[in-house]
């Protein structure tokens, strides 16, 4: 049901171009970041305002999706399976520049690239994702990540964590350190624990997973815990912050994680550090003291720099989670707002959504879905519009959700990048 709703929403937006092409929109939109948020915004701007010149600047030739990256740890996918090229995006008329935006001049409406080139814009979109906050926990830096991988930016780190699991002796403890919210993909650490537990149950049954959590509760908690009791009894232990779960310091040399009262030795340590908006957002002054970017929820225009919009994980868009689905939805609404603003029109009211699937085991998935509207100038969940997987569902129901999970991934990749 959730996937059908998602596809219907895509179909509704796909019908927009024929209705709006008559007006014509000219100008240049610069998009910094080519992930789910940036790519989606670029594609939809080209579709709804084909006269626009749309440029995406990203330092990477390819993009590795964080969605499905936990599947790599259980051997269900490879990093190569999740690696996307931007050929279809370029084929839609979007100009792709492989470089990085390092400075934005809001007065001159100009962006400077790392390579030295300057690009003018009429509207800019900043979609930098997240950056990791080294030193949070203490002792966790880039060198430490080579021994205690975070695997929170999909790619080499994901492959490293997978290799460590494969080489771990049976009987070892896999420790997952979860930072205090907010962070990218709130249910991600718990899906990860589930799929690691599935791998251990099949291959290293004397081992276990210990989750040290900087939070008191987590997304879809009742559903995860129900699944853990049924599928992985005694294999996953979760320690919340109120029971001394927050990791404050790590020692990569001894593979030890320290909380306020205890130290935990790990055979494999997955340390997910605190996060904030990508570096461009910080350098450009788009973020506030929280490390995230306040925006006008009507248009996603920055509260700090007129003419610049911030979408995706970097934006403050509570109660929307920092997810690929949220980024995709925000990007479409931002594209519509930019088209209206460039035409001198008042943007329409946004309708936003998030769909999140979590695979707990092969053939067993759970999900949550929400719709958001503006209420008193703030993003708010529409009461009764969403839904979460029911507790005590049948095996058939969980298996269908696992199929929908795969369908959701294929749909959002196609919708955002133009090809699966």
C-alpha cells in the first residue's frame, strides 16, 4: 500500500510539465550536490521549466546510495550494486560539473568552485548532505574510522565494515555506537544491527550485537524489538542513554568504547559519529548553532541567505526525518517554488511525504509512511495520513513489505536519477 501511494505521488508530479510549459521560465539554477536531493531537484526543474539552465556541481563522478547499504553487510548487495552514474541526469538536459562549490556570494549571486571557476545563478540550491563530526565521540577521527568504520557515508567504509564482519572470529562482539539525534536515517542503525545479526546467526552463532545508544528511544522501536525477539533471541542487546548507553570516548588501538561508567571491548566496532550539515552549508553561513540549516518551509529558501535554497539532510525540516525519501520530496517542492519565484508568482503550498522501509531479515521488512503540510508556518504531520507496519503481522505481510522495500528503492532511484 505504501509503495502504491508513493508511485501515485510520482505520477501526479510527472503530469505537471504539460500543464505548466506554456508560461516559460528562463534563468540559471545552480545546484550544489548531486545526491537524492540535488539530482531530484535538477530533474524536476528541467521537466517543469525546460527553458531553465540547470547545473549540478558535485565532486564525485558516481554516487553510492546510502539506502540499501546495510544490505551489503549481510551479503545481500554489493557496493557496486548501489553505485549510480549521472548519465541519465545529463541526458535530461542537466549540465553536470565534476567539481565542488566552495563559496557562495549571495550579493553577487555567484558560486566559486574548487577548480577556480565562478558560476552565476539566479537561484541556487544547496544539497550537501551531512558531514561527520570528528571528535564526537572523543578519539574518533579519520584514522580511527579505518579501524572502527562508521559506514555512514556509503562506499569504501561500507565495504570495510563488511570485510571486518567476514574476518571476525566466532564469539566476537559487534558494537554499534549510535549518536544523539538528529542524524541521517534515524532507523538506519537498528536495521544495520538486524542485518548484522542475521549474518552472525547464519555464520557466527556464538557472536552478538551490542547497540550503545545516545538516545532513549528510536524509530519503529516496537517493531524492531518484536522482530529481534522472534528472529534473534539473545543476539541483540540495546542499551539506551538512560542506562549508560552513550559512548563518550573510543580507543581504536584497543578496540574499546567508553561510556560514562563502563568500557566495552569490541571485535568489530561500528562507530557512527555525530553529524551536521555538509561543509559548504557551514562555510556559506547557511547553518545555525545547531549545525543544521534553517529554511522557510514554504519554499526551502535559506533563512540566512536570500536566493539560496537548502534541501535534504542539511535542512531543518522537522518533523521530517533526514532520509532519501524526505530529500526527494523536498526537492520536488523546492523545484516548484523556484519555478514560481522566477516567474514572479507566489509559490503554492507544499505537500511533503516520507516513506521509510527497514529490512530486518531477508523476506521480513517493516515500514513507516507520513504526509506533511504547513500548519501555522511550520511543517506538521497530517493526522491520520500516514501509517506504520502493524505489530504481530503475518509472515506473508512482512514478506510483502520486503518486496515493497525493493520496489521503493528502484522507484526512487529512477525518479531521482532517471535510471535504476
